[in-house]
């Protein structure tokens, strides 16, 4: 009887957990749809912005500008996008694994590392990594990020690079390739790599009214476009990972409920058989 009670409590507990994971799966699916629409809608704009930024890098005149200047890499700044909450599979873990790999490679080259981290999952790990200076920590931006959310990060990375406090800025985030597949992107944000011009020559660039004015107004916006798209892609990836993780948890709970129910019925049948045998034995004893 004690085992029957234990199994019954276990089945009830798993059913309650399954209700929670199922609800979280449905919520994540709803948020995923909105996040995917936002991410997909701006991908073309991001690509054009990156192409234009790389095109500007081909101008010898612009390479003298603070945000375009190339120099020997002695210090790097990492922008790492993670999550505030768990139950999203390996979403944050994959980004952090790539970050730790980059840090290990930097140490072999004696490159100093600074980091701006978004999301408490990333902050809880990165703050314990030796030799990494955390410049800033921001909570994840929620379901509806705005351009204003990007401004502190954008200001930090442009200032750090323009003032030559860092020689390279890298952006680590998760790209939503599909609903069930995400890929960690390790992108060099500054200085942007120039495109391959071997196949076709790039026409001379003309600026109105002058190059300095154009760069001052355009370069930061182009960098912001890359950062904004990374945030949108990260949100879509997070919800996708959470939906898949919760679906797996729900399926596992259903499987466990089936196994425990079968065991419960077997134990219950054994108890009933034993009781019938005891009653039959008692009747036979009374007849004797």
C-alpha cells in the first residue's frame, strides 16, 4: 500500500509539472512568432547596412576616421547577448562557450579582454572569469526592445574604440536559422572587414557636403543596425530554444506518467490478488 501511495503522488506531481511545461511551450510559441517576424523583416536592412559600412572601409580617407582606423590588436571588447531566464535549452550556454573559447585564444596572444554583457545568465558566469574586465551589465531587453535600449551599449563600444581603449569590437549572439536550429555568431563589429574587391572594382566614393559630416552621421547608425539585428535574432533564438526545450520536457513527462501508471496498475493488481488470496485462505480455514 505504501508503494501505491508513493506512485500516486509521483504521477500527480509529474502531471502538475507537465501542465506548467505545456503552458510555457505555448507561451514561447506565441512569442516566437512575433520575434521571427521582427527578425526576418529587418535582415535585408541589416545586410545593406553592413555592406555600406564595409564599402566605406575601402576609402583610404575614411580609414583615418576614429571608427574606421585599423591598428594592432592589443585589447578587445566583447558584446555578449544572453538571457535573463533559464529553461531555454543551451541558448545561453552556447554563446558563453564561444566567448570562453575566444578568451582562451586571446590569452595565448596576450590580448586583453573587456566585455559588455546583456542578460543575467551571461553576467553570472563572466564575472567569475579571470582576466576579463566587465565594463557594463544590462538585463535582457524583454519582449519589446526599443532603439533607446541600444544607446548605452552603442555609446560604450563607439567610445571605447574611438578613444583607442580597445582595438577591436566583437559581437556574440545567436542567429535563428530555423525554428529548431540556432547558430552562434561571432562577428567583428569594429573595424568592419572590407569586402573582397578582386572580382569587381568599387567605384570612387563621393561625399556631400564632405566625408567627415557623412561619417559622423552615418557610421554610428550603420553600427547600430548591426547591434539591433543581433538583439532581434537573439530574441527569436531564445524563444525557439525555450519552445523546443519545453516540448521535450512535456513529452518526457507524458512518457514518465505512462511508465508510472503502468507500474501503479501492476502493483495495484498484485495487492488485489494478495487480498483475494488472503480472503480465500481465511474462508478455507473457517471451513476446516
